[in-house]
C-alpha cells in the first residue's frame, strides 16, 4: 500500500467555519505567530489558535511560570502578551503568510476590556477566521471572578466579543461542575462553538524551600494527566447540548487521543502541552489520525463525532 494516499475526508465544521481537518493548536502553546513554522506546515493544520491577547500589552506573572508534573505541566504564564494592535502589526502578517487559518484568542479583566480587544480585531485580515473568547484563564489575580464560572459573566464577555465581527468560540473552564450551563450561556450570547476546556487549577510545593514552586503560587494543570477530565467535560457538554459544536482540548498527544475527543462529541481538537515536548506534535497527530481512519475504513469524521453517546 506504500505511496497510496488515504481516502479519508478529514474536513470538519465548527459553526460557520469549515476547516480542512480537526487538528488545531491550543492557545498559549503555539506562540502568537509563525514560531512553529520552522517545524511544521501551519497551513496543513485545521487552524492555529494564538496565545490570548489583551487590548493592551501585558507583562504576565513572575517566574517560574511553568513546571513539569507527572504526565503534564503546571503553568502560570499570567496572560503575557504584546496587545492586539502590536500583534496585528508585528506577528500576524508572517503567520497569515503561511496560509494558516488563524483564531485570535482574547482576554480581559472586565467586560469592557474584552470589548476593546474585540474592537481592535474588527479590521483584522480574513485569515483571522474566528475569535476564541478566553473566559477561563485560571491565572487571573482574582480567581473567584473567573468569567467562565458565572453564566451571566460568560454571556457578557461572549456578547462583548461580537465587536470583532467574526465567529466567536467560548473557551470554558473545567473547574466548575456547571460547565454545560456555561456552554448554554455562551451560545445564547452568540458563541458558535465552545472550547472545552482550559487547564485545571493546581499547585506544586517545593519541599526544600517549603513554598509554592510557581512564581504566582497556583497554576493551570495541562497534559495527559487531565485528559480524562477533559473528555468527560466534552461528553457532558455534548450530552446537554447535542447541537453545539465543541472543540476538545486537554492532553491530546496522539491520534487515538484525538479520536477519543471526537467520539465524546468534539468536532475538532486542540493540541497544547504535547507541542512543548515536540513542536511537530500537531502535524504528527494529524498524519496519524488520517492513517487511523484509513485503516478502519472511516471515510468522514461524521462516523466518529459523538458516537460514544450511542
Ligand atoms: O497565560 C496563562 O497563564 C494561561 C492562560 Br491565558 C490560560 O487560559 N490558561 C492557562 O493555563 N494559562
């Protein structure tokens, strides 16, 4: 069979956005632009989701910001970024030139700040195919005020992001038992899809210094350690809202992991922590997914999406 191209149609639809395949990068793990372009063909991925951008430049949290954990990683980057305007001018052109479909992730401390970031994206070039509204960063100073833990606040930030004038995806939190309610609130406010989910709240304590290891103390846990949590979160969301497109994220490191998310109900997946260990991971997972489908006679993703629900 050497040389034969697999006859698999991997195209997928996330709301109004059609993607050539379901393997995307996860926000915060692929930089702001074409950082990964030396390692893989960004145009070959479903889309590139950039690190969350604020309307203004933002310094982020004190070091250390990342720490390896068993089967995963803890981070408290603290939303560092150049701001939307600088990104549009200095980073996006090189990324757009790769031919990649770009998803701009935005964040704010207030609803107005989300609106401002979205407004600045209104004139972005058409390569920016969607906006991911990051309602769920665990590393804000006031965790009790996390937007994605309130249906009212989730709806407010999704609504504010309408100013970008493109499809909105809401990135939700796994740290609330009310995830399906948050997803419903996001959709009622205009989100075309939900990204499920962000990192799990965690902490590592240094036994020598006897103090929390990350500069900011607490952080977000990612990687294979959280995959069963993320798969369950996708399954719950699909069960409650079968019509809502879901982008699954949390510890995808192989084609089989991606298939697991599709079976739970995701229309696409994002690869994050695996990219830190191997910058080619998204491309490898995409290639292996095509082979996985081909070997099992799976011709389109409709044969997989949501099938675990019976
Ligand atoms: O920058 C971060 O610390 C960060 C963000 Br914005 C997020 O959404 N999730 C995460 O684990 N870290």
